[in-house]
C-alpha cells in the first residue's frame, strides 16, 4: 500500500470550516449540567508568607459557595520524583513541583493563593476581589545575576542524551590559540506564549458504583501528562481520570506543563460537589501559564584566518522559579550545527521569585540559536567573509558532539535556494551601504534547525459496514493540522478515499500518545495511525480469506491489496470485493485494528535533525530606530511533507513568532516587587499584519529514510528558530550596529 494518495496532498484543514464558523468547541465553551465557576485570588507580593487571609466578605457575597485557601483546601499527594520515564519533579521535571493552596508560602507575585467558587463567573470574580490578605513579606530575589540560589543542572528534562555541561576537546586552549576570535554576550528578555485561547479547566466528579471518577475538560497539549498529574495529586488511579480536549487555541509550549488550574478546579469541584469551570484571564496568562526564561549567553568562537572554526564555547545563564528546575537549553544549536573540534557549553540557573518558565516554541533553539548565529555573523565580519560561505566552510557532515551520521541533511541546498530567493548576491555586502531615503536597507541570514524527535504512540482504526472508517488517537489539535494530516495518513493506511475517513483526537480514553511538544507529533503519531489502519485492513483480509463465499477465499495476505475501499488480488485486480461486502456477509457492524508504533535502533545509529536557512531584508528608519522586516524567506529540509498547506501555516506561524521575539516581545517585571508590568496585549506587543511581510517559504521535501516509513520530521518549531538571527544580522548590515539584546526595540539604537 503506498502512502501517497492522500498523504502529501495540500488538503484543506478538515476542521477549518468548524473553526471559522465557531463550531469548534474550546475548553471554556463546554457546558456540564450544574456547572459553577471559579475565580482565583493571586498574591500581590513576590516572596513571603501569608499571615492572614480574610474570606468573610467573599463568603457573604451573592452566589458564593466556597472559598478555598491553604487552610481549608483538600490536601494533595506530593508528586513522585518519577513515574516510568516521566520526571515530575525538580531539575528537568515536567511541572513545577509546587501544588496550589497547600501551604502559606508565596514564591512569586501572581501565585494563586485562594479560589472562590460561585454560581456565576461574575459572582466569583466579584467575591475574589473581596478577599483580604496580609503577608509576612521577604525581599524577593529578582535579579538573575545577584540571586542567592544558583544551580548547574546536569541534563535537560532528565534526558540521558542531553547533558547540559559538556566539554569536547579543549575549547579554552583552542580559543586562546585561535588567530581570530569573537567573544560576546547576548541577552534576551522574558517572553510569553500568548496563545489566543486562554487556559481553562472544567472539573467534573461523578460517582459510579460508589467510586469517584473525574472528568477534566482542559486546555492541554499533553492529555497524558494532565491525566497523570491529576491522578497522582488526587490519589486516584489513572483510569479514573479522563481528560478531554478536542481543540487547543494555540499553545506554543504553554498548556501542558503547569497544572495549577487543573488541580484547583478538581479540588474546588470536590468541595462544592458541583462541576467547576475555571478560566484564566489574560493577565493571569502572564503569571501562571509559563514563559520563556530571560537569558544571558556568552559566546566565544575561535577560527583560523580562512574561516575554519577551531573552538566554540557557549555559556548560558537563565532564570527559573524557586520550585522549578526548567532550563532554557540554549546550547542546543551550538552543540550540533558546525564542525568544531573543541566544543564546550554550560548552563546555569538562577532561582528567582518569578513564575516558572517552561518550554516555548524552540526552547533553547530560538534564543540560543540567535546568539550563535549572530556570533557567526560577527565572525564573518571579522574575517571579511560572506556569512553563507563561513557556514559552508564549517558544514558538519556528521554530528560533531556524538560523531553519528545525520539521518538526512541537505542544508547546502537550503542555503543556495535561500540566497536565490532573497537576491543575496545582488546586495552590497558592505555594512551601512544601502539606503533609500531615510531608510537603511540590510540583508541578513541564519541557519536554523530543530531536533527530529520521535516517541511511542498508539492508534485505533475502525472500518464500518457502510464502508466508512474512524481513526482515533489521543493526540492534540493545537492549530498544527493534526486532524487533517492524520486523516490523510489514516485514509492511505485504510485504502479509503479521504472523505470516507474521520479522525478523532483529544480524549485520554483514546489510545495514548505523548505530549504534543518538541515537534514530535507527526513523526510519533503518524506511524501509529498508519499501522492501526493497516491492522484493520488486515483483519478484513483474514475475514475474507476464511470465508468460502468471498472471491478472496484462501488468498495469501501478500497477494491482496487494498484500493479505494476494496480488497483485491494484486495479480488480477478484478478479483475482489468491497470492505462493506465483507463485513455485511460476516454480519459484523465494524472491524477494528489497533497498533502501537515506536522508534527503534535507528535512533542509536543516526542523528535526527531538521535544517533550514532563513534570509531577511530589513528597512531601518535611522531617525526613529524602527526596524521593518521587508522580506523574510526560509528554505527548509524537514523530510517529507504530509500536507504542504498545513505545513506552510506551521512554518510562517513560527517565522512570525520569531519576528516578534526579535523586534517587540518582552515581559518586564517591576524590579522592586516582582509584579509583571506587562500583562495584556496593549503592552505585550506581537507582530500585527502590518509588521509582517509576505513570508516566502520553500522546502526540499526530501523524505527522511530513517525516521519512519512516512519520512516526515516535525515542523512545529523550526520556523521560530533562525528567524531572530537572520533579522538581527540584517539590522547590522543595514546600520553597521551590532545589537546584542532582544528584543531590538528602537530605544536600543540610541
Ligand atoms: Mo515545544 S515549546 O519543545 O513543546
């Protein structure tokens, strides 16, 4: 069976119409009979202890059913360190260790310290405003550089492969001996995911046969993790917690990491004995829904006069919260991108009285790759060498850290095509040499990459007697196109036209898949969908082979093929019958195939990455310091595309987010009290249509021969990586000024 009839086609989003017509139901839009509403009270100090929490006025307010505080909230089970391969706590844990309302300690401004439950949303909000709190305040640690508690994490999310403190060769000596050196400090501020859909949870307890069951409608990109954290915290077996989320309105790394809303809603629902809906306001999205950590990165490059890198040292200092060990792993690009014999990187965390950071699109790669690719540009200037040529001279034919061959790498083609698209060779390479009126014009480029992960997943396919089919897997639709591409892959696996196949996701009761993170979903769930679909067809084939009335009676499985809802002999396709006919004669309403797919030994043999090259043209108004991105072109080597249309959206979305990170996005905290100063979309600037050029995206569409039969690597994050350095380098070319602090707001020019 070839996986190409539907797979690889630019099918429209199957959920597109539902979404624009308002028919796609997001978490806060679910209704459950008897629903009541929660509203959080958050701390106004960043560090200390709650002395008094006066809830009397709130309790007297109309409609109020309960006010939960650390004094009266149900006790939660502390999360274990590790369950299976999932780390729950401490350095590398998937969540902040801190569970809500379990003690009087305040670790950051905006921490949930009480939850009001009332009959309506408005009543809950009003009552929340009546809660009075006094604190024993302690001076907050808010400066990453002077913070008392610093740590040196050993690995990223507990991964055995991804060590965070690494030295290969002797980078120090090689740097000292290098004829050409670049050493610079690059800084980036805190940024927020800012998905359009805010975080929400509905918790609904039911008794069935004297046993408690909990249903959670939750905005999550990790059904499995949400289920696990809820079950562990509430002391229930996992089977008694069901998490439902058919649509996520954007996540970008948020939603699926921090679990306070889930636990708060579950506790509240237990206390008031009614289903409780809890919605985060936009302000709360800036304090309790995760963020990208601020970074300070020191990059040192040593090279020969002809531009061969001899040493690379990348030292990262980021912040984390008091109760999280999450590290923005900034050396992720440095560790693998160029053929450097002496390589070193280190990571240090400052534990601050700020909310917990978590992954944000291209965690590590986006700002770490920015620093590296800007340093490369500085080196190219030092060497008076074309920036693309510098990268070609250091092209890594294998992974420099592990020595493993790439599964597939065609980056040279990306550079060549990107140069042609932007008109690289037609520019005047001299900095500050191109001008139009008040505007300085500049060109810049950067390499981009993203690790091509794959994990274990399961799926189920059901063929019905009317010839239609349903494929199911507990994966996530975050705007990534999951409904669409898994329907395409499922249809090919089933040998059915795509219109006859439905795909369901977003329910933890379906076969399990991992969190939609690290751009692994396509490579992880795709093969499971394909295999489950084939298992269903195989079951049909066996049915036919055993049925004396079937034209396929006695036929060997290898002799039979599936085509357009029909099983037939490969040698004589006229001999065969439809799926519907087989099921009807057997008197069966449907037949099911299930399977699990996971990566194998290839993971040990090859190094799996996607690659790309990004080129930008900027116009800088010298008088105001305003940077406009006039053109943005990206050429990507991401394996085989499952759907060029949804892929295009993923990539331009990523590039737009990269543009925002470069020019405008930053959340500041008041250095005196740790409160977020930027807490809404008037202050947190993201690219509007007017800020965003017509982005040109191309891909090589060369299948990865080793990742899976589908040949597809993930594309969720690679667009965000690379773009910031391409723009920053273009700003240098336009102005002759090196800006080493993101975002490149106009004030930084003066
Ligand atoms: Mo992605 S932000 O690594 O989940």
